[in-house]
């Protein structure tokens, strides 16, 4: 990351125009999550310190829209709704939501069908469930979970036309790969994970969600990703409490784990979950960041940084995979969990290198969190 890079001020009008190219008369809605969503009435939650993300939604999105942007963009709505915090990444959304008057509404029947563009600014990612609902109901939008000031000032202030162009160049340089191999060094241990990609077309998260095709963007965007068809080997995982384990992968599933630092609790809970719901242990994504951005402390931006890599377990239907919520015994296990490797989030873990196997050649993509000469050459 080039720390000298400068960014223009955050401009919601520019962001909406670039990402969505909204047409006059389209209706826009904002979704937030709260522990008690009825507290959206009269915006009671803004005085409570734990709802920083939701306050950003009000200050930088709701107020500008209502004060002038709806009129300037010739849009309608700008309405704010709250649903109950799901408690996990990409879990299905609650059926009920509340408006600013405190009225209870059906998210699926009353709210989403009434809008063309939906922005979800929440604690936990809602990309997977909103993507499924968008395709079913017919709206488009974006998820901006974990929003903070760094993200506003950098990841949401970039030119998404350029982000899209750069992501496409990198996508073309990785698409149709047979496999990728990630070598890790963690606390004196060296392990490797091989991901089978089966010459699939690489996909990109590039922030543009225009026209009438129902879809959900992830903002900040900037990623090239695959849905692996298999995986073998081992990889480290740093849990939320800081504990680190090495997970064993066989036939595309995490099947076991070994604690190498910290407390046993996080690992034992994870292993118990995948024993109950094997789908939660499926390797469902391999992703590469494509943007030059500063670390924000939030995965939604930090996984988009050029030189980082992430794998994910669990649900993959929103990426074109076949792991859907109905495959889980316990709905609370039907998450899509990004496991990010970056110098700021996982300083104990080094990605020694990532190698792509494509067209009979082996190409280094990343070494020690630095994009290779090959990747940098793609975007020159």
C-alpha cells in the first residue's frame, strides 16, 4: 500500500451516480440493524455509543439524501428502516423491520418490493441474503457493513469506474486457472492450502451495479474471486479472540483443527459447529484484493487491499456457489465467513506466496503480502 496516496473528499452524490447510475423517479431505501430495531423510532439509537455504524448511516447517507440529494438526483424515498441484528456474517435477515414512526413492517413483503435501490449499512454483512432477495424481488443495491470514517474517506471516495477497470484487468489475468496454492508461515509452522478452481471464469467485485439487472454490490469494492470446486491441505485461522489454529482441509471441507496459540474455546466452538453443520466448513471462496487502500480495521475494506488474500467458509450461493441456507441444520450456522490474511489483521501469519496454476504454467501472484511483478504488470 502506498501511504502517500491521496483521496478526494467523500461525495455521496458521486458514489451513487457512479455505482448505480440511478434514473429519475427510482426509489431508494436505507437499511440498518439494531439490537432492538424499534429504537429506530425517532432515531433513539443515535444517543447510544455502540451504534457508530448506524450513526454514520444517518449522518452521511440519510441526512444528505433528505436534505438535498434526492431532489438533485431526481430520486424518491430515502427512507430508513431497521431490522434486528442477525448476530453473524451473511445470515438470513429477519422478517420484520421498523420505520422511523415505529411501525412494524414486513421486510420482504412491504419494504424491499417498494424500492429500486437499497443500501444496507449494518453491523454484520448482509450481502448473501440481500443478493438472494434482490434476484427474487427485483431491486439492486449495496452492502456497507462495518462503515467507519477511514472507509468513508478512502474506500468510498475512489473512482469506481477506475476500480472496475483495474479489477477487470486483474480478473482477466487470473481467470480460467486450474488451481491456486497458498503457502503460509505461522508461529514457526509452514503449511499450505491448495484450492481447485477447475478453469472457471474468475469473478470480480467492482462496485458497479447499474441498469435493471437485480444485484447487490459490496462497498468498498475491488476484488477478484473464485468459488473453489475443491481444496486440500492446511491453513491457519486467527479467531476473534486472537487465538490461532491450523485447520485441516480434505475434499473441500474443514475436517479438523489444531490450536497453536491462545485459548481452545474458539477452535472447539468452530469444530463443534462444523460437526453439527458440515456445510459451515466448506471452502466457499478464494479472493484477492485489487485496490491501493489504507487498512481500516474492517474486513469489508481490508480484504480489497492489493496484496491481501482471503478464503471463506460456508454459504456461497451469492457468489454463484451451491452452498445455500437450506443445507444447514441450524440457521445460525448458515454464515459466509471471510478469513482474511493481511499484515494488519494477521501479523502473526505470513503469506509466503500465492501461486496460480494456469495453462500449464505456475505464476506467483503474491509474496509476503506484496503483489507480484506479474500482477502489477497487468494494471500498468
